C-alpha cells in the first residue's frame, strides 16, 4: 500500500461567446507533474500548521469547543508499510485556550475537578497499532495518558498528502487530519457528567479533532542535466 500525493496542474485558454473566427487559439495544456511522494523517515510536527481541538456537549444545547496551543509529536513515517509507522505526542494542558471564558472559568478547568494541570503537567499519546482502512485512511489505536490515567483510544486518520520537498520548502512534508472520541470518566474526570437520561451537564464523551503537518528528511535538489 502506498500513499502518494498526486499534484494536478492544467491550463486552458478562456473562450468568449463569439463566432469561431473571433476566438483565439487555446493555449497549450500544461503537463501534469508525476506523482510526488514523501520519503520514509523521522518526521516532526510543524506547530505553525497544526491544530488540536476538543468538543463536549453542553447541557444538550451545543458542542462547546476549545483547544490546546502547545503540543508536539514525532512520527516514524513509512508510506510503503503504514502498519510499521509509530507516533508519539505530548500536550501541555496549561496551554488551554477557551472562547470568551467568564472570569475564573479557565482556572476552574485547569483545577483538580477537571484537568488538574498542576499535578498532571502533560497529556501524552503513543500509537500502538495503525491499520489501513482505505487508500488514504487508517485506524490508529494507542494509549492516551490524561489526568494521570492511561487507557486506550482510537483515531480515524486521513492522509492528506506529502512531498519530498522543493526549493521553497527544503524538507519533506506530510499532512494528516484525525478524529476520535473517548469518555473522560475513564480517565478520572467525571465532574459534571449528566445523570442517565439527562443532558444537564457536560457530556462524558469528548470529541478530538486534529489537523497536523509534519516535516521530515532534507530535500535533495535534482541535479541539472
């Protein structure tokens, strides 16, 4: 199984609604470049092009959305053998960003009833299994450590593409989108979970949404003929 990034490029002349004699000859069509694929190797998260967002249901009225600003990840990438890939990631819970938080609300979420960021200063994830589900998708299983508890979770991952590098970007680059869900009570964060049959509270289920680009081995410019 291979995950190539296919780059398509084509140009065509615009023609007006005029008699055929008045139309200009179409410009020649540009040839499409060959498939470009990122090489296997060690890749590091590019924080400028990454986002880690989570959502929880708030009293059945909306999906409350927040994010973390500081996180890192390393990936052993192998486009020829996705099952051999390995990922490790860490998140700083103190980098929590909230939309228009009321006074004291952020401190409450970082406190002992929720993230307890003073005691548990890192959220970590380590992939244990990657199983392809399509030409550009995979199921990633791994261990999440949150609030001092380690438990398995799964992410559905889409490979968005990659390349070996070029003159404007001298390293290989790959990009992914990932989605997952876990129950926070499994990690000892059960404060505010609604009682059965009710939505009055904050849902046990947490949705995770990730966008990530990674940079990898240095690009070698082609030798001029």
